[in-house]
């Protein structure tokens, strides 16, 4: 399953941190690195800090947005060190690794790390079905980016080497991030057309709706069912799409 796990770094400021992450990934058996608008890359400092993990840097995928980086993924985990106005289901690295272990081997997984100084935005976290927080000393909770990847990678390595306790009911294909985003766009269009939400308030309402559906971790068949219901509502209300 390691070959289906990608580490996504968003807006990384210091190229040395990218190299440090590559080194941490290789230590833990991870190989797929996605970079969303890094400030400087490629860079000699990144290669130096990679300390032999140059192959991960060379194969890194550059993306223009988080949406692009996670489009094919059925499981998307966003990392956050600070509380938000709307609570989300938060998990620690060990529980997150166990959750990932329970998915089908073919599941594409993305673990998304934000900017060094500000992390991920609320809009970027909206794209994630899970939030991950690494427990730290509350008086000194600042964690280096490579160290954070190392902690998560370690838990994945330990957990994924023994998956004997998986239950067959956990092995149902999940909808991809791109499919989920298409559903949210469809849902927003329908509830706006029937007057359920006002354009000025749609962002906060949709964020709460996202939280509700993200907790369900929709399977492909479930998503098709919901899309069918929305299409039926449009047809009944004679809404064009």
C-alpha cells in the first residue's frame, strides 16, 4: 500500500525543508512527493538536505493547487496544529495509520502538510476528509516540517507491515477527491437554486455540509446515489444543469 501514499507539501517556503522531508520519507519507505507551489524548487539546498534521497526529489510532482495534488485520492488527510472555528474529526498519527490500513490496497491516499508559518487554509482543509494533529508539548508545539512527516511516516511503516486485523467490510472502494468535489458543486448548485442558501452565506453553510459528508467517507456507489437524488430534484423542479 506504500506505493499509493503520497505526501503533499503546500506552499513550502524553505527548499531545505523539502529535502528534509524527502529524507524522512525515504527513511520510512515512502516515495511519492507532491509539491503545491513551492517558493523555490528545485534547489541545491533541497538536494543537500535530502542526504541521498535525491530520487524522491527528482520524481516529485509539481502542482498548482491542492485540488490537483489530491484529485485521484479516496483518502485525504490534512494536518493542522491549531483549532478552527468549525470543529472537525481530528485523529492522531497512530489512529490515522490504522484507518489507512483498513482501506483497500488500491486506495490512493494523500497526507497534506501546510506552510511552515501558517499551515493549511480553511479552504484547503475543506478538501480533506480527515484532520491529523501530532500531540506535542502545549508550551512548545512548533514542529519542523520534516519531523512531522517522519512521525506520520513512522506510524504508517509500523502499522502497514501488519494488516492481519483488517475486516472485510472496510475494503469497499471510496469516492475520489475529484468525485467528491464534483458532488459538492452539484449540491451547492441545487440548494442555491431551490432557495435553501443565500449566495452571501453559502460558504459557511457548505463548510458545515462538507463536515457532515466528510465524516461519512462516501463510497462510490453512495456518491452515485446522492448524485441521482440531486438530479431527480433538478428534474422535478425543472432546474437546468
